[in-house]
C-alpha cells in the first residue's frame, strides 16, 4: 500500500504514520525527519538547508526529491509499501513523486487529506515534544509522556522543535496554504483523494484511516 499523507503542519501526519507503520508493514518516509537528520549530522546538505527549515520556508524541491528517490530506489523491491509524510509539498514534488514511483513500477494507492482547523493545529504544534533519540512524538497535554520530559519508548530526552514557535508556525502555515494545499487538486484529478477530519484525537483519526483501508481492500477483492 502506498499512501501520501497531506495536511497542514499539526494535522497529525507524523503521529498517524508512527501509530500505523508497523501494523500496516509500510516504510514511513518523513522528509522533515530526513532533513532534521542531515542538519543534526552537520552534513554538507544539512548546512545548506538549515536556514530554510529555521525560517519556516521550504527546502528546494531538487534536494528533497533526491532524498525521496534515494529511499524509494533502495526499498522498491521489498514489497512493503510506503506512507509519505510531508512529501510532496509542492506541485513539482507531486509530479516528481509520480515519476519516481512509475520508474520503480509502483503507484500511489491514495492520498489522505487530513483536514484540520487552525485553532486545533496551532496548540498541537506549540505543545508538541519529540524524543531526541527515537523521534517518538508527544504533546504536553494531548499525549503526555508518563514521566515529564522523558520518552516512554526509549528513555530519551524530549525536546521542542526549533520551528515549533509561534512566529515560524505562522510562516509555515502561509507556505502550506500557498504551496502545499494546491496539491490536493493533483490527487483529486487522479481520482485518488480521500479526505478525513483530523480535528479529533489520534485514535479517532487512526480508526478513520483503517476504515478507508478496509474499504479499499474490499473493493479490490
Ligand atoms: P515537517 O517535519 O514535515 O513539519 O517539516 C519540517 C520542515 O522541513 C518544513 O517546515 C520544511 O522547512 C522542511 N521540509 C519538510 N518536508 C519538505 C518538503 N517536502 N519540501 C520542502 N521542505 C520540506
């Protein structure tokens, strides 16, 4: 199964993929995570793209597309499928993803548009905490760790992402509305768009996706 998760920052794409990747047996590919790894590692690419991320802008298409192509090429034959989280984010990236998948004899099953209102996503982002060690996601009030500041899964320290501050969030929302939201039409035109309301809690969103997946499987059998 190949699923593209679409939605504003804070819609819950990473939380949903994290909760379901093992159950569905798919690769969770988050460009945000790949980018943060490059920055943390101080690589040449990391140094080049840090400023885009810190300002809430987008990393150039060719850099992220190369990252995605690399991941797809090395895993295309393992039959696991993918959940793309945070990619594509521009119309050019959406076209590139179609091309990369076609080249590897793969195709997107559907894009899941996680529709969430602004008054829900803002507090989700400011209260988000991430494990430094394993990347697990938490929220100060919606999904707190058992011990404050410590990851339940691996005991790592939790931190707040540098771009989860109010000023950068505003910029990220503008970028989302201008560059990413139009991609919804790309998938609609392909007849591959599914929409869910992502204002609810993680369990509700997860069961909505599982419902869609069982409908897709039923149609095929
Ligand atoms: P995320 O973890 O998905 O919220 O992404 C964090 C930041 O990484 C974004 O605000 C962008 O600066 C950058 N980023 C992530 N994915 C992409 C992408 N597909 N294209 C360009 N920049 C991206």
